[in-house]
């Protein structure tokens, strides 16, 4: 089975390269916004809406007269951007159809890209080569990699590369077509997984994944910076500086969390035939102010998302327990359900069969049992 996979690594750019990348991202954004307004125009006048190919042709004419600066960048950047625009419209029309069919979806008309959230990104196709310490891209040439070992070097068929900026740092992501073997479902066990706040994940066989220490300390730093920003005077240079530091800290936390989750989800989907998770109403819980930070940190959505796509690769089924299944209140030994189990109780003590067991482990086992009984 052939699947597409993306690999991302941070770039180590010099100032000239940073400027080059910024112009490419600018050209991509310009083409997207220009194409969007051309499409809107066509909608309002009832004319035939121009496709990505039509728009690209039009843009090439404009380059000669109004947009000579676009010659400075690879023609791929605006071209791929116009393709994305087409895709955005395809998705938009699909959502409109779904809504008409009675599904609850936000239709969301494609909107203009702004520079508010950074310089953005651009995609290049063509000759892309990955080396140990660098990546070679069309037009931009050799770019040094800050992180090694993240991009596939040989044997992989690279389809395209996307360069993006976030909080002052530049990244490259390459899309690769890879062949994966058919998964074997039979020999691997089933696992119930309880996602936690204090503990990242508890597996029904007793395995525990703690929140990494680096994440804990990054979170402490984040909280401190948040306080600093709120104390600084609005509009002051000091505040601007702190806001930048805060953005970097946010970014670091997000990365550490993602890394930690990737390790867990890869390990679980490779070694289990099915995983049962609690189907938490995350949006409801996020409104609860106290829990919000902690739950967001554990990244439940992200956890489920990763499990689901990796499950498809490695042949691991992901099942969600009913939201009302009492995984914490039920005794995993005798099946009795307690009327109450407060958040502070770290141990489950059964009054019927006198089982004493760790709260999270009990929940994980209950989830696993749900699969076996269904
Ligand atoms: Zn019991």
C-alpha cells in the first residue's frame, strides 16, 4: 500500500536566504489573495470562475507589466498557491453540499491570507534533494538544516517541499510517497488507554507514559512570561519584547507536547491491534476554567488524531467509548459502578469485591474490557 507522508525539520538560514524565503512566501500570499479576488469578481458578475490554470496564465501576463518583482521568485510558489486556492474552493463546495444534506458544518468561505500570523509559507515542486546537513530546493539552492535525521535521505520519492515561518523560525516539510506493508491484525493485543492530566497516558496492561519533564518546566516558564506580559504597559517596547518571548515559549510547549505524543502514539499503534479511548467532550471541558489549561496541555485532540492516522498505517483500530460509559466509576474486577468518584481520589476502592487499584489503571482496564465485551 502506498501512502503519503510528510517530514518536517527546522532550517538554519542566513540573512540572504531569509529574505529569499520571505519573498517567496510573499509571492505565494499575493497570488492566493489576487486569485481569490478574481474568483469573487467572477462569482458576483456570473462569469465563469477561472481555474488555477487560467489564473496562472493571467498572472504570467501581469508579471511582465505590473508584477516584475515576481520574477525574483520561483514560479512554483504562486502556482502552487493557486492550486491551494482551488482546493480551498473544492472543500468549500463540499461543505455547502454537506450542509444542504443536513450535516452540522460551518461552511466557511475561503478567506484572504494576512501577514498577521507571520510570514506564511510556500510550496515548491521539482528537483528536491536531501543531504545529511542540508536540503537543496529549486531556486533557493542549498539550505542548511538545524535538525538532522528528520528528513528521509535516500530511497524516498519526494513530491514537494513546503517552507514556512513561525515565530521567527523557518521550517521545511517534504512530502514523500512511501510503501507500507499490510498490517497483521491477529497477534497483537488490545489496549485501553486512559488519558490523564497528571499522567499523560495509562495503558490497561500497566504501562505508564508520564508527561516529560521538559514539558513541565516549559509550562512553568510559559506561565511566568504570561504574567510578565500582563504587567507591561500596552504599546511599550518592553511589552513587545515580552510578547515575542511568550510566542516562542508557546511554540516550545506545543512542540514538546507533540513530540511526546508522537512517541506514545507510534508505540501504541505499532504494538496493539485495537485501542479503546474515552470519548471526552473536550469542547465542554475546555469551558471549565480550572481544567482548561491542563487538558489542553495533554492535547487530547492531538492524541486521538495521531492515533487515528497512525492506526490506519499500522493496522490498529481506534475505538471510542460512549461518553457516558463510567470508566472511572466502574470496578474493573466485579463490574460494580460507584455513584461518585471525586477528582481527588487517586485510588479506586471497591466496596463489593474489595479491589484496591490505581484510579487511571482501573479506567484503562475498563476501557479495554469494553472492547472485549462488544
Ligand atoms: Zn469490585
